[in-house]
C-alpha cells in the first residue's frame, strides 16, 4: 500500500492592518461608486440625454449601459463573498462582513447599529445579484442561455434571470457608500476618499463635446 499523503498544516495568517484594510475597502467602494455614477449620470439622470445618446449611437449606448451595470453587479457581489475562500484561513477576502466585524465602530454604538441596518437592508438585492452572477456572471450557464433565447422568440415565456430594478441597485450602492463613510470616519477621518461630483463633471464635459460635434439639424 502506498503512503497516505500528509496534509500540510494550515498556517494562521497574521492580523490584518486596520488602516490598510480601511484604505483597501475605501478603494473598492470608490471603484464601485465611480461605475454607478458613470451609469447614473450618462443614462439615468437625464431622460433627454439618454434618448439623444441612444438615437445617435444605439449599439454603443446599449453596450456602455450594460457594461457599467455588469461592473456594478460584480463589485457588489464580490463585496458579499465569503470571508475566506475554500474554508482556508489564509485565503482571506476583502468583503463587507469582514470590514464590519474587524474595523467598523464597535457593537453597541449608534454608528454600528446604523451600519448593521444598512447591511441588512441590501441583502435581498444582494441575493438577486448573486443569483445573476451564478447564472451568467461567473460563467455562462447553458440552460439559462437557452431560456433567454426562448424568451426572445416568445415574450410570453418567463425570463430566467433575476429582475433587479435600477432603484434597488442604486439603494444598494448608497448603503455600501454609507457603510464606507462610517468606517472611514472612524478609522481614517482625514481620508478624502471620494469627490462626489467628479463623474458628473466629466459627463457634462463629454456631453458638451458630443453636442458641439453633433448639433441638432
């Protein structure tokens, strides 16, 4: 009989630097917020703007809106992954639950109560987003793909994908940003982690150039 392979003992990872975790989380939320703001200011904040973009470049407009939406989905899903992967303590993930448990204001404080309420509030939307990721985000499920084709060919067929209203998506982003604001205020109050209107200014410049290049006939 051959020798049984001995399992390597799992090493306990060192404690996470709390300031580093704060900065990493703030950076992840900044990316999420920029993606949401890009989607919002380009396609949602102004109906006339959305219509003009769709009329001028319908395929590009649709592709850009879809790309920003998918990026928001994926970033929210990643922030709700398990705290560790494959049940291995050394494979730690940067996720919302870890941030709340390790660097948020302590339990019992008003700030922590508010954070936990924001976290609980978005879980129904998060479950929908995870359902989407499991079907077509992380891989392309064949049965789901075929069901989408059936839906296109016959609109009376049920849609196989979870329905996630944009208002729910916006609320989820708002809650995650609120949690980040509370954590940053507690751990790194001098960190200017996000300038609220930077994307709106970029969009206004883009639209001004777009309009100048394509004046109404």
